[in-house]
C-alpha cells in the first residue's frame, strides 16, 4: 500500500512537472506560431559572401 | 487578337518574381527582369550575399511592377509617435546607449513562401541596425528587433520595402491581439488532457476489479480525482459556464446552457457521491468530456488563424498626405491632421483621401473601386474629385473640401447595411435548438424522477443521470469540427470565410448575384481596337509604348511592336502624338484629337486614334474575363439563379447576357444593387452576392452571404462574409458544393449523436447509468463525432481538389 502511495506521489510530481513545463511553453509564446519554425529548420546556414562590419550579429534579445 | 499577329512575341520570365517580362523587360548584369523594381531588389540581395533566396523552384520574389510607382516618403507617418505606437510592440524597457532595442511588428501581405521567411529573417544582413527578425508565415507578419540609435522605425519599414516586402501600416490602432485567446485555449486543453489521462489511470483499478477497492485506496483515488477535476471545471470548462451564465442573464437559451448544465450535473453528482461514500462518481468521464469539447474549439481556432479581417475604410487611404506648407514645400502630414482647405499633392496610384477639388488644368482619376467603372475619368480644373478615386498618370494638386470622416467613402462604410443586423443563421438555429433541448432535458429529468418517486435517492440519481447523458456534447462538437475543417479546405482553395456559420449560409444559397468589373473580369486592363485596321492598331500601339500613362500602357500591351518613333509630344492628361514609320499618329481624349484633326470628334468613352490628321478609330479599355468563368457560370446556372449587376455602361452586355439567360442589369448604382438584393430576399430567395469594390459593399452586406473578390491581399475588404481570391472565382461551383456537403456531414453527425443520446437516456431512466458506462459512452460518442466530421470533410475536400 505505502509503496503505491509513494509511486503515485512520484508519478504525480513528474506529470505535474510536465504540465508546468507545458503551461510555461504556451505562456512564453512557443505555441503561437506552429508553421514557420517547421520551415526554418530546413534552411542551410551559409556564411554571407561579403564581410560585414562589427556588431553582435546573433544577439538574441528577449521580448 | 489580331494585334499579336504582326508583333514578335518575346517571352522570358523575371529572375526575381517569375512574371513574364513584357516587352523584353529590363536587362542587367544579373539577368533579365520584368521591371526596374525587381532588378533593384535582385541587385541588393546579390550584393549582400543573399542570393540563396532564389534557390527554390519558382522565382519567389514579389513583382515590383504592379505595385506602381511608390513614394520615397510614404513611411514618413512612422516618425509620428502616435502612428509608431501601432507598430511598436513588445519592446524591451527603454534603455540608453548601444543596448537600446526596439521591437516592431509589421504586417507584410506579400509574405507567402519559405524563401520569404528565409530572406526576412536575414534582415540583419541588409542593415547593421537590425538585430533580429522573425517571420510568421501563417499570419503574414514580421517581428523586427532593431537598435534605436542606429535606425528609426521608418528606416526599418523602408528596408523591408527595399527588398520587395512592402509593410502595411494599419490606418487605425490594431485591435486586441488574438494571441492571449489562443494561448488560453492551449492551457485549457493541456490541463484537461492532463487531468483526464491521470484520472483514467486512477479509475481503471476499480473498473478492472469489478468491485469496490479497499477503502483506503478508494479514498486516495477519490481525493486525487477531486484535486484534478476542480481546476478542469474552473479553468478548462470556464468558457461554457460563463457563456451559459451570460445567456441566462440576458434571458436567452443558447447551446451553452445544456452543456454547462450537463457538466455541472456531472461534477456535482460526483462530488456528492464521493462525499457520501456512495461511489467513485464520474469525474474521469467529466475531464474527458471537457477535453473533447476543447478539441472542437481547437478546430475552430485553427481555421480562424489563417484569416485576419481587421480592415476598415481607413486601410484604403494613404497614411500621410503631402500638404502645401508654403514656399513650395510639400509637407508629409498624417491623414488625421488634414483639414478642409488644405492644398495637397497626390502622386500616381495614390488614393484621394477626402472629397477635393482639382487645382490643375486636367487630371485622370480611376474610380474603378468605388463605382465599378472600368475606364478612368478625366476631370478638369475646379471639378470635384471624390474620395476613394485613384490618381492615374501624373501627380495632381487638389484642395480638400470635406473632412476626412465626412466623405462619401466613410458614409458608405457607416451605412446601416454594414452593421449586420441579421443574426447569423447558425446562432439562430443553435439558440432555438438550445432552448428546445434544455426544456426537453429538464422535462425528462423531472419525469424520470417522478417515475421513481417514493425512492428519493433513486429519483435524484435518475434525474442527474438524465442531465449528464443528455449533455449535447456531440452536438456541440459536430458543427465546429465540420465547419472548421470546411473553412480550412475552402481557405486552401482560395475562399476565406470569416465565420464558420458562413459555410452554412453558402450551402443554402439559391440565387447568385454577380458584379462584373473585378469579379467576372480580372487582371490587367487591355485595350481593344474599334474600327481600326491591324496596321493602324500597330501604329497606335507603337506610339503608346512611348508613354507611361496607364491607358497608353494598356494600349501598348505586353508585347513588343516594331517601328521607328520620332517627334513625340505628350500632353499630360490629354494624349500623345508623334511620327511612327513616317506617319503622323495621335492618340488621346476626343478633345485632344479633335484639336489636332480640326474636325469634331464624337465624345464616346474611349481613346481616339487619328492617323495623318484623320480620325481612324478608337481604343476601348476592357478587362479580360477570368479564365474558366464561362463554364463556371454554366454550371452555376444549372443549380441556382444567376444575375449580373454591373455599375458600368454595358458596352459588353452582349458578351455576358447568354450566360445569365438575359438576367443582366447595367448602370447599377450601389443603392440599386442593395435594393435589388433586398427585394430578392423579400421574395424568399437566399442570395449570394459576389463583387469587389465599395460599390458592391451595401449589397454584399445585405445578402445572405456576401463574397468580396480580392486580387490583392492588401486590398480593402468591405463588410462581407468571406473573401475570395480572384483566381478562385471560376472554382465557385466546386466551393459551393463543398459547403453543401459540409451541411450534410453535420446532419449525419447529429444523427449519430442522437443515437448515442437515446442509448444513454435508456440507461439513465432505468437507473443503470454506471460510472463505467458513462466513462465509455461519453468519450466514444465525442470521438465518433470528431472523427466522422473531420474525416468526412477531409475526404470531401480531397475529392473536390482532385476533381
């Protein structure tokens, strides 16, 4: 009996963690656009042929 | 057409946009382009090492030719903080120095493929001030993060435009974003799914055991189920409870009421059973039910996502107007600050923002959108120019005479017909059905309780079981899933429906009223010779090729004409003359040609052509019929009554009359069209109006279903139920067939769910509705309906596309 209670508690904790992660993902906008990212992954990264001046090119600001 | 017989046809496609290069196009070191605009964009991208953009099968670019000449200062309005506010969003807290980033969201209607996404997300390679850009293909927006100290918002918009993606700046403040609603649905769905899955696991031991479990276990599982079910009731099912409450407060019965009643009965009885220790309740079935109901919502949401309708008459007007500021300076001024009495300068392709009077000797205005008239109108000094007209040919100076908000355009937009007073058919039916259903359910519950009466416990159990099983969940699922899927299918075929209920309106149509210009006809206007020999027509076309005026361009056509031209003199707004192959040729307004020939020229609509000092004939502007429209009309007239109402003078009435069995009317004003549609409806017909432009707007709104035709995503869409792409108009018979099929699928789903309900009611009234039966019956009925609705609609869609 007590083993099962322990297992249910552990299982609930893990599942609850996933639920929380899902809610966080939705709130942070990861489900806002489900079309474009599927295309984005197909693009090859090619270095630009012209060299560009300084400046953080891949800066990732948070909104 | 005879004109092409003696002209060599040169056909190459543009490297940027893939359009045919009319007249050989523009040659540059990079290849051949249809216009300078496309060549410029290509050169810019090649220079930045972004020519991978062109790596896909079809030239991805947006043609810069049809866009017409654009003004360098057209984004000046973005320097105004109030206008900038509409675009800026999600900006990080204001900082100073190099770290000051701003974030702007632009609508880019021309965003259409993977290459567009690739290029737009490499904006940082185009300009150092841009840090990052993110495109959204579905909603056609680009979010740009840029450094405020390097770039102004206006410069960002200009950068976008420079690579061929003209951003569209909303004329008014953006309405509340749809994002929170979509996110909320996902959270609701996730929570319900999570709870339903876990509760099923907690309930299985008892079902499998076939007998009550050890009390300690049962108490644990019951407690866990309660903990999981309560947030489902509050968060996931909240929309139905609130919807039902609002309906009851307003004294109406919608379909939300029986759903909310069923859900509450399910929850309340389960809590009561657990509290009294009578049993485990039905909480697992409850969570599963809410989960399936939310899936129905998801179908609807997905269909809505593809379509954004938030245009008003303001989106048709320019953002800024150049107003005379004295000293010959034209100051770009936000539209709201333009007052009567202001003198304004409008360049070609710009729209007259308010009723105004012309200050120049003569000018050409195209009212095609407002009145449906194909030929541009020539106005003289001091004449009134109405708002909504488009300047053609060359820039005009005007003095504004009316307030922006008091123009004919705004008045038409505010016409009572636009505010749809008629309730959509589905809401109506659902409302009546909801009332009937609620009454029947309550009656049955009372009757069931009475039948069991002396046994109070049993009576309460039967009454609640009836409420639970009669919950019209499958019924509520049938319409949104079917119509949501149908909306997606229709959208892919080029018909964008605003509301799911419109699909049902389309399925019931028996009379179709067509507009002509822009609906049956489409594409670039073409000129046709009248009374001219092929040789004379060739001379006229050769001369016209020397002019940039739109009428001249239409006469010159898409193909190259040989011949030597000399001594051309163009009188703006009147005509052009010159020597072609040593013959004197003049084309222009009747007055222009009359002055040259010294003989009066009859004033008919058209462009006069004179050769060697004598009037030889005319060039008449015509819009070509859409490809395949004739067979579509033949198919439609088999099942429905078709009418043609056109705003123009009926010069080509004979071409169209046969397809309509003579049911054609010309010279119809917007009010005539509106009155006609209303009269048909009063006579009992269910009318589908299909038209473009503001002249059809009243009729579109008055019809049972109004389809606005749009060849250009950026075009304004007046009050209508759906927007149909120009190319999709000939597919109308197939599209209407899909709508009719959708209605049959809904009826089928209703039948299936009624079978389940009758089965369940039988169990409920005899007091045999066990938790296990509920846990099986309710999800199975929901799943059947979802599967049937979505599956049948997809199958119909595939068949329709294949046909």
